[in-house]
C-alpha cells in the first residue's frame, strides 16, 4: 500500500503529524470492528502503519536530478509544461506544435524524444482521447507495441495501446478548477473511489470524494460517484431491518451496478471491454452478476434517512443532467442510479425504474447498439410484457456477448413469444409465424425442435426467403453437432446470398453490409465444422484453416479467427505456424490469451522451458487459468523441483483454482506411481466390489469407494480415469460431480467418446434433452470400434423425449442394422411405441408380432396397450375378448388333459391372470364404465396377484379407484401399497433406484386416503428434485402428471385440472393416464 492510499483510507490529508494520524485511526476504529469486518480492519491497520512510517521518514530535500540539457531533454521539458496545465494538456494544437519542432524531426533526436516522452507517460498518463490519437500518430504506439513491450512494463504498454485504440472515458473539457491544481491526484482519488464502490466499501469511497473536494477541482464523474455513494447508503439503510436475518448483511443487492464513468468508445458500439488494469465504467455487468437492479426485498419499508439519501443522490444527478443535457455519460449513469434504486420503497416501483427506462431509450435512440441500454431495456420490456421489444434489445446484446443470467432472461422472453407463435402456427397455415418460431427455437437452444419445424417449412417459403432459410438451417445443424449437414447448408446459403447481392435492384448499403456479414458467418460455420471433423479426418483441419484465412480482414474481427487457427495448427502438429499465429495475436492485437495456444504447442513438443515461460505469462494475465497451473506443475513434478511445484500449487489455491489434476500432482510428490497393470487389476476388483453395489442403490458403497477410486485417479490423472470416476458418481446419482469429471475429461481430450456419451446421460437425467442430444451426436461422431451400437438406441430415446418420433425410429433402425439379432424385447417395445406416436399402428402391430411371436400372452398385453393408447375402442375390446377366451379355453384344455392323461408330464405354461385383468381394467377406464373397470381390478387381486412383485398393478388399481370415486376399495388397495413400501424400506434395497418419479407416484397413491393435502403437496413438490426415470422416453412424466390431476380434482380446482389435461394431451395424446382422466372425469371432453 502506498502512502497516498493510506491517507485516503484514514480519511485525512497527507501529513507528517503523528497525532493527527493516530486520531484518524482511532476514529476509524470506532466503526471498524475486527470481528465483523476482518478484511476492513486489516486494511485500516495497514493504512495506519504506512502513514506512521511516512510520518517518521526524515524531511530530506529531494535529490535533484541533473537537468537534461540535450535537445531531446529540453523538448521533454516543454512536454512536461504542457501536461502540468490542465488547459494546455487537453489542447491538441499545443501538442501538435511540440511535435512539429525541428528536434522531433531530426534523425539524431527523434527516437530519443519518443522514448523520453513515453518514459514520462509511465507516471503521467491522464490524457483526453484526441491527444492519445495524436500520440499514436506521432509515437507509433499501436503499430510498435511489440518493441515497446521489450522496453517498458507490459501493463503500461497494454494501457496506452488501449487508450490509443479506444480513447479515454473521461471528458477533460468538463474540469473546473485552477489550471495548476493537482488533477492527476484528483483522478487518482476518482479511480480509487470507483474501485471502492466496486468492492462495496462505501466508507472508503466517501473518503475519496471528500479528499477530491479538498483539491478545489470539480468534474461530473466525481458528482456521479458522490451520488452513487449516497444511493448505496440509502439502500443499506433500507435493508437495516433485515440485519441478523440474512447473511451478507450490509452488502448492496445482487445486480447493483455502479455508475460513475463515461462509456468508452468500444462500449458505446457494443464492442470490447475496458483496458486491463482500469475499471470498466458503465460497461457490462460483472461476471456472475444478474442484470436486475439492487433493491430491498418486497415489503421492506423505506426509512426516512434512507429516502433522504436516495433523493439527494437523484437531485445531484438531475443537476448534472441539467448542466450537461446532451452528455451520454451522465445520461447513462443517471439511468443506472435510477435503475439501482428503483423499487426501493416498499418493494414496489417508486417510479425510478420507469424514469431509467426513458433515459435508456434516449441512449438507444442515439446509438442503437448501446450495450447496457439494451440490457436494461430487455429486462424492462419483459417486466412490462412487451416481449417483442425485449427480444429486439436482447438481440443487440447477443451481438457482443452476454452472461448466463441474461441468457436465462432471453429464454423467458422467447418462451412467451413461442407461446404466441405456437398458437399462431395452429391457426395460421402461412410461413411467417413458423419461420419466426424457428429462430426463437435456435436462440432458446431448442435445436432439435427447430430442425423438425424447419423441415416442414421449406415448401411454404417464397423464393426471396431462401437465403434466410439456408442460414437458419446452417446454424441449427452446427448447434446440434451435425457438421456434415451444416457444411452442405452453408454452401447453399452462400450461393443464395451471392445471388441476392447480384440481383439487388436498388442500392441498400445497410442490407448489403448485413449480407456481406452473413457470407462471413457461412465461412465461420464451415471453419467450426471442419475443425470438429478434423479430429476424425485430419485433412479437414487444413480446410478449417483455409476457411478462416479466406475471411481475415486485417481488423479486430480477426482475433477470434486467429485464435482458432492457432489452436488448429497445434492439433495439426504444425507448431511453428501455431507459434507464428500466437505471436501475431500478441503483437498486433495485444491478445494475451494467445499464449495459451503457444503453451499447448510447447507441451506437445515436450519443451519444458517453453511451457514454463508461456504458462507464467498466461498466469500473469489470467490468474485463474487452471491449465497453466497444471502444465507448470507437471513440468516441475517431472523435473523433481519440489519447491517450485509447491509454489505453483499454493498460487493455484490462493487464486481459487481447484483441479483434480493439481490434486494428483500434489499426491504424486509423496507417493510412488503404481504400474498400469496393477491399476487395471485393482479397477476390475473395484467395479466388482463397489460399482455393482452402487448401481443397485447401496450408496454406502459410494462413500467407501470414492476415496479409493480417487486415489487411482491420482496415480494416472488422465481422461480415462476421470471418465471412470464420473461414471461412479453418476451411478450414485451425484450428477453435478459426474458432470464436472466428464467435462474435465473433455478438457484434456475433447474427442473422448465415452466422456461425451457420459455427459449426454447426465444432461438427460437432469431433463436437458437438447444438450444431451448434442453430446450424444458428438460421441457418435468420435466413437471407436469398441463402443456399443446401443448408443443409437440411446439417441432414439432422446428424440422420443423431445417428441420427434420419426428421428427416434430412424435411430432405432440404425441400431437394428448394427446389432443384428442381438436385440431385446425392450428394443421392440420402444420401437412399437414410436410407431404408435407417429400414428403408424400397423407397423407397431408388426413389431409386437415379431418380438412376442413365442409368447402370445405378452403379445396380447402389448396389443391391448397399443389399441388403448391409439384410442381404437373396437380393436381394444376385440383383443381383450380374444385374450379372455384363450385364457378360459386354455384352462379347460389343461383340466381335461390332466384328467385324460395324468401320467404325461409337460412343461407348464406361464399364464398371468393379473396381466389380463389389469389390461381389462384399463380398457374399461378408457372406453367403458367405471363399475366395469373397478370390477376388473378387483378380479386382478383375486386371481393370482403377487403383491411383492406386482406393485405397479396395485398403483393402477389405486389410481382407478381415486378417479372413479370408490374410496372403500381405494383405501384397501392403498394399504397394500403402504405395506409394499414398508417392506422395501426395511430391506434397504431400493427397487426404484433409477425410477425416482415412478416411486414418488407410488408414495402419493399410498398416502392419498390417509394424508392431508399439505402432505400430498409436499410429495408432489419433491418431483422437481428427482431425476427422470432412466429408461423413460415420454416427454412428460405420465405417472406424475396423472396424480397431479387427481390432486387438482381433489382440491376442487376442476378447470385447472382440465387445462393441465389439455396441455398434456397436446404433447402426448397417447398417454393412457390422460385418456382415462378425460373419459372418466370429463366425459371425453376437455
């Protein structure tokens, strides 16, 4: 901590008076409790020690440096004089006159002048944008950045390059004060105030404002800072009633955004962030920070003092706005302050948010791409239910990038628009709503649905929409990992765009620019596709590089392309080209992330020195970059440099970097690595002892086995072992841990098909079927010969969960062609059901006929279920009749045969009467009378029901009794379910370990007659925490949706039940639970 900062913290002017320092320290101690605020206390103590040390230093006359009387030295003196006066500092003509002096043009002194002025700028760097632009012209700062980095500190070069490219945020012409006042110190106070606001340290921010005031200088940025301090104090006062109730008391609300600085040029255009080492003023929300405003919880009363603070802050901003009516920086910061304090009174809008929205609209009118205005207006319009306006603003934000919180907001906006469009598509046969809906699906990540809808759209579109349609398909296919198809579509898109540009009748500069950008997008998509395909076919890497190079424009837009090209060269083992590209990124664009590609190239070449050098640079700029720590640690581990390794591990921990790879290297410091043969033997034993038990639901084996498996991982920290541990996590239903290990495996090897497949199942069990499908397709792209073809059936199940049954059948047929006769009845059941959902009943009948050819009883059961779901009353009744006749006549034959030939021994035929009566009960529930259905279920119990293994049929009976209103029977059957659940719990072997929702339905039905509505609601609420049943392929959970409607009917919420029934039948019209509810409860009308 320097002494200037120490006096800012103490809240007094710089002095050598030790008594004044002690008094200031004691005063601060009264409001800084070390127990409540240990970090604040440490900072205060450090400030006190630094100030005391400064006070004790002898008053030595500063050692005068000999005057530099060389021509360049005298020239620099003139530069210093210009800088010291705030008026001349911002006068470009003064600087031009300096650069026009003969000494600057002389061969002998030009470079000396340049170096001396740059040296002066290392300590004096507060200049207006116009002067920075002039400096770049005269001193070649940007173009000569590489050479400058060898002579000056890297941070300094990075800073001045950023100023030359993007300008200074602050408007110097707005300064008021004496010409010789200390404006640099004022700006230091301002920067420190801004930093304190970002750190939620209002006390220090207030001290900075006070210290700046003492300098006799005025500028709007400090008034904005003052207003922010007051507003935040008001918000803190408003939260005081909550103290002690929540953690984090006294902190500003989530999403609070500090105003207090001018938008940089890049920020106004929606491009880029502030330069490194300088806070971003008025830019994007900080990472992880939602875009909502900071306000007290609903219902909080705003105290008088809190209200006074906020109103004073607003008055300050109103005054600045009046003084500088056209200033975008003041307008923006006023809007941010109003947004932050909006809703601060009683948890309701106090009018500030609507005023803020008006200011954001003003900013957007001046600059349609204004990043923060579009972010705030997206949220504002969403709250006002103006979804189309919100969407337009959101699209501007997406062009520059956004965080997860904003993407969640966009998903909610799209969901509302999709509802409107889906209704419009049902009512309107035209293409317009369908095309818009496809774009919504693309933005919302509903890629499979978008492709399905786009397939139906092609024939409806007019010719002028061909280019847009091909672009849509290109983007949909690349997002789903269908790279070959995406490439084909981009060529068609490119051709349609070229034709459009060629045949344009009237000049339209904006539209032509957009079409040129779309052509560039086509190349970018092909580059991405060829890059991914290159892992499978190496020659595709060359095509990827070619696509990237074809659109290099010599501008900042090249950065992303060059980064990917550097990565591709590394994958191609073209290490020199990789290093050249990385060097270009650093030298021309100051993109230090390129050192990561350089580091990777050195690692692949086993160049330890190169790895150490580039990894160290990476960590200088990106201290949270895990891979750099891992590569450094590996080098030091291999070289047995324990002290260096321990330092790397300590630095990683200090910066919050956690990695199983680093944990493994720490382990290997003190343990000998076992040989691979020993590891394989231990892994096999582990799977037999631990993994199989966890798969059965005994989680105690997970707790015992995880440390053992983790130790094996530490011996060999590679993608194979990470996948092994991830699968173990997944088997124990620890999905987040599984996902982390699968993702880390892909971090090490992005084409590991087992990691991709495993990640697909994690997302499937979490209900994110679109992501699951993407990773499944990538697993198939990179699958090896050892991988089971059942992966295609798994993909079919994902399509079924998404409601896309034609693709499900296609995937199943692919599996069938690869697996040959090695298929189970499970495969046949699913394939038949997919045909049912497509309305192809004949194909479904044929599948059942094929797979149950030798088991007529199961064939009857499957066919009855098929006709029930298809709504074919006649076939369902005829088939159940044939089944009953066969059972009856077969029983007679068995009796006669036993009488006539008692000595003849034959294998007994397996006959299940409960299956028949349960199926008959469902036929009556769907097509007949309640009494007939209940009678059938009653006979099921009296004809061989094995309660220990047929609990599913008991559930059906309880469901039927509730639906039909037979409480007496229902209570009796529900007790049997309760007994079954008790036996299961006592055995400690969860039969439904991988079918959590089915088990939840059972709990609900068992409790229906004996528990109150609060308990039943608690059971229903647990569904959100359940994985989907592992073998389920229904878009909605049939079992849980069925009992939810029963609950609504019990609560008397009949219309809500009807609406839920209607929505479910729209999604899955073949759902027997819903069909039964419709027939019995709503007389086939919903």
